[in-house]
């Protein structure tokens, strides 16, 4: 069982334009869709679509329109009642695949609601193989929320606690690696640079810099790191070694949720007992599949690219082209 938490859920609205985005102009859309979004929800949708057990913990109000979208996904849910409404995220994609995102702030959680959410996650984690803490934190909770939640889960379940994956950024991720030593982190290149206090824009060799930063964290501050690099594929670092996987050639329709699908693919492979290189390959395949779909649709095994994902030991010299 994979349990996910989406602390700051969103209704993801995706609009596809007929022509390139022209700021300040009136433009026609060729299509649009709305999905129940949020990183943890996205992961649970992908896992469920693959036929594996998943459960999503989500704070949502009884009369929130987002709740209807969420229940329509058909995934197993543990809903924690809150007063505010889920935010909306708008994604605009032009015919070339160029994506513009507008992410709105979420509703503030009260101290009592944050406490109820923690209790809900701790209860849901019983018997789980993985617990995924994913996405931004809502207003009203401290940056240490994920780190404190990890401590609460491990304190309650001890040796039976699930392994914990964190897909976050900024202060929330920094607090986790500072004190909680998660089993897996899934930053992209920019989030990894921010985590170690550096500027990714100055990088010339993205692969080498990502490797340097990740190995400064793994395994002392995080047991493993899955670093997604978009068109450059992804890197995986564990105590046993490091691997690079190349991205297949695809026609990009929307990158929204691709990172979440990458994480889901990794966890699905882990549930199957796959080796580290195979976990990385499955991760890249799912991320690529998500990018070929409009909006934040959950890719299924049938959507995975036919092209095999090339994975190699990162200790071996690898051309960056």
C-alpha cells in the first residue's frame, strides 16, 4: 500500500491554445479540462491506475467543489474536514508544448485542522509500505510540518513504520533533510540546488552539479534521491551507487504532473522488488508518459513509451548530449 498526503490540494485547470500565448491579447482555446490535483493525489491516481493499492489523505471541506473532482477519481480517500476551499492552478499550453502556470495560494489551515491532518496521516500509515508527503504546504502550518509529521509516524509505528518519500521544495524540504532523514527525496535540478544553498542558473554541467549536490545529502541526510531533469532524464543516488537514465523522445503536451508520475513509477517498481536501475527506468517512463497527456491525466501502463529507457552507472563517463 502507498499512502499519500496532499496538504495543499488544487483543482488543476488546463487550457490548450490554438496558437502561441500572446500576453495582453484575447485568444481562443482548442480544449480545456479540470482535474483533482495536488502532488499526492497525482501519485495516488497513477499508482491506482497501475492496479496497485493506494490511499490519499486530503484536507477538504464538505461543500468544496474540489471534493467532487476528488471523489470522481475513484481512488481510495481519507478526507480530513477543513473550513477553507482548495486552491485552483491554471496551466496554459501552446501547440509547441510551451507551458505557462498560474498557481494560486491555498486556504489557511488552523492549528486544530493541522493537528487533525497529522492524526489522519499517522492513522492511514498503518501497514503501508510507503508514505508520500508531497507538494507545497498550506498557509498556517510551519515549515517543519513534514519533518514533524515524519517524527510522528515513526514514533507511532516504530519498526513497522512505512518508508517515507518527500516531494517538496524550499523550507519544507530543507527542514526534512535537516532533521528527519527521509527514505527518498525527489527534487528537480533547481530544487536540489536551492536545497544546498546554490544557484542552478549558473550551472554549465547540469549532470555533474546535480551529482555533486545529491552526494552531499545521500545517504547521511536522505537515504536516497531521485533527481528529475526533464529532457535530460533523471539521476538516482543511493548508498549503493548512482545511476543516470535518459529520457525518451516524446511529443510534449503538458508537463504538469510529470514529476509526480515519475515518483509514482519509481514506487511502483519498488513494490515489484525492482533493482535501482529498473526503478529509475520505470520512473522516467512514467514521467514521459504523463508529459504526452493533456492536463494532469494519470498515465496508465498502456501509456508508457515503447522505447526502452537507457540507464547506466553514473560512475561511467557519460556524454551530456
